[in-house]
C-alpha cells in the first residue's frame, strides 16, 4: 500500500525510505466565496474534508477537528459546491484538479493553504517486505524507470 505519513500512521506502519510523489492539501471553493488562506481561518461548518483522508489527520493534528464537516465522497461535495450548496473543501491538489477537469466544474477554484507538501511512501506491517520494495524502487529510479 501507499500513504502519506501522519502522526497516527507512524506508530501503526513501517514507511519506505523513499517517496514516489509529492502532493499538497489545498482549498477548493466556489466562485463568489472568500477563500481561507490557512487553517486558523476555518469557521465552524463552512469547510468539508473527506472521512479518513490525510486532511482529517492534518486537521486533527492542528486542533481544528470541531470546525470542519466530514463527507464520505468529495466528488459529491464538489457537485454540491458547484450548485451553491456548499462553500469550501480541503483535499489533495492533484485529485482535486482531476475531478474539476473531469466533471467540468467551471465555478470552482483552488487556493493554497500554506501547508507543507506531503510525500507518498510505500507502507507495510512487514519491515522485511518493505525493505525489498524500497530497494527495488531505488534500483528502478537509478535505472531511469
């Protein structure tokens, strides 16, 4: 499997030494809504995050859990936002850009939240297996694959 490191996951899994992609959380908001620029600006009930997503961990670690709403499916939140039902959501920049393009949401914008970029790592409960995967991945990168 793969995941971004969070405080909770570090105690449950082994993480590979190398990462294979960077991603950052960002804000998606509906045109006409004033976006927030950092987590401290969140007003209770105005921002959605996806259940059990990296955003949940970041929000929790930052102490803002009580101010956000959670949803099982960000796609449905984006659809609701495009229809004026919701204002903002926080999720990964890359998947948000993909969904906005795929569903042609013309009235949704992305904004930076000034959060550090996060790296995806291979994860496992088996440190030996993870070491082999990490070694293979390193060889592939060295060979330009």
